[in-house]
C-alpha cells in the first residue's frame, strides 16, 4: 500500500479526470495522461493510444453520463503505482444509473504530478458509446 499523500494525489488525479471528461475539456483530459498512454475498453475490444487518439475519443463521446469514481487501492512505489477504482456513471439528463465498471490503471509521477500511463476499463453494466474508427 502506498502512503496517504500518494493516495490523496491519485484521488486528485481521478477527480480532475472525471471533471475534464464530464465537461469535455480536451486539454485538461489529455493532460491527465502521458503522451504515450493507452486506454483499453476491455469489453469492447478497443484501445486508444497516445494523446491524439485520447483527444479524439473524448471529442466523439456522447456526453450522456456524469462520472463518479471510488478509489479502491493504490499499490507501488514513489514513481509508479497501480490503481484500482470503481466507476459509477449517472445519466446527465435524469440522474439515473447509466454504467458501472472497474478501472485498473498504471500511474506514473511526472514532475510534480501523476499521469495515467494506462487505463483499463471493464464495464459491468452498460456499454461503450464512442466512435470505434478512432481506435487501433
């Protein structure tokens, strides 16, 4: 288990990610990732690589949901950690449950902040609604 400060900093990264995704703030969103990061939607067989594909992924999203994430576990050292968290996504228009899933992430320290090097999202309820042509 990592220390409390690292856990708090990772929690802050998740909060920025959620806010940027919900606001479709492309610059803030891609700033959460390293330039060569990957985002794998396990159930869908899709993987986005690098900031340009991540930017296009968010730009093409439906904007239907609002992200809520619960940090479950942070394991690792001072420069890189493995992070597990739980996603609950609510419908923006009604507030009803939209999707749930789990994130398995690798996060690396980059100067004075943390960035995702990889995200793996496995949906337990709901489906992806992003354009497939962006993914490789």
